[in-house]
């Protein structure tokens, strides 16, 4: 059984066949899916989706791309959503200095605010960090021992991964590990402890080989798990068992609800 710990099933790319996509994942060995919010609207949709499906969970938060859009009322509405029993984390939050769709100082301020909210609500965090690992680490280091979470779609090197793990964070590996130019991520997947490893699709983005060119979906998390099993010389069952246990430990997913 596998857990796709990061997908965006609530996005419009799945409007035409969302139910089929979910059932296809369950039929192909995915036991649970986490639908990750990136805006207040997407967070609400993710929660609604989780309400409908026992093995789908949700997160709420505001992505760094939209940090500049946060208003006085944003956090209160998200806190209400976060009280739902199917919400397992606050996120996707963090820093993106690659696109810079919100000013960097605004991204940093909103990131710190949302970390504080997650701590207040006793929720783990889902972290987005692109071209901003030094700044992200500095902010998270200040929170050491107060909050737990995952570096989603990890793009750093092994040295950086080890530093995050020392803070108590998990490292999540996406479909990019199957890409030809993934040597840095392959090293991360080969060396980090299995009890710090999660897997994800980031669907509908980052479709793994051999499905490149198509929309990504939760069923394809199996290709990520298979690649990691090849890299580490472990059976697919061992990778599935370890990463599922890690997802349960971090997000509090209920085993009885898994498909």
C-alpha cells in the first residue's frame, strides 16, 4: 500500500474525471491521498473532497506564490477549515525565489505567520522551498522542536536534506526522481534514512517517466516508489511499508480508512 502525500486533486485539471482518477489510484495500490491546498479556495475544495472520500485527506494554507493576496480575514477562514477532522496539515507554505510571484519580504513574513498558526493548531506543515533553501532552513531552524513537517518536492542536495532531517523534518520525493537529470535527488533518496522518507506525485504536475507528457495523477506515485526501490536495492513492498508508516506518523492518517 502506498500513500500519495502531496497531490492537487482539487485543481481544475481534474474537473472532468476526478472520481475516476481517485478510483484508479485506489485500484493500483494507493491506500490514501492527501489533497493539498494552496489558496483559501483550493483549501476549501480539498476539504470538501476529503469529506466525500474516506481515504482522501486535506491540508489548508497559502502558497508563497499567493502570499501577497493574504488579507486580514484569510487566516481566520483557514483556521475554521483546519478544525475539520480530515485536515492533517497546514500547507503548502514556504518560499519560492524562482518564480518570485510575491515579493520576497512578503513571502518570508507570510511563511513565518503560517508556521506560527500551524504551531498554535498543533498541525504539521507542508513546506515548499524553491531556490530558497538557505532562507527556508534559517526560518525553520528557529522553530526547532516546536513544529514538525515535510519538505515537499525536495530539490536540494543530500547535505541540505540531512540538515532538515536533523531538525525533525521528512523529505518527500516526487516524480522528478525518474528524470534523466535527477542525479542530485537520486543521491538524496539513496542516503537519507528510510524513516525520514515520503513519496508524492504533486499531481497534476511533475509526471514521472514513463508517463511524461501526460497529466500526473496519484496512481503514478507507484513509479516513484519503484525508482526508490531500485536505487536502494529494496523490494517495492519494503519501500511502500516504510513510506506509508512515515505518512501515518507525520499526518495521523487512519489505517482503518485506507483503501
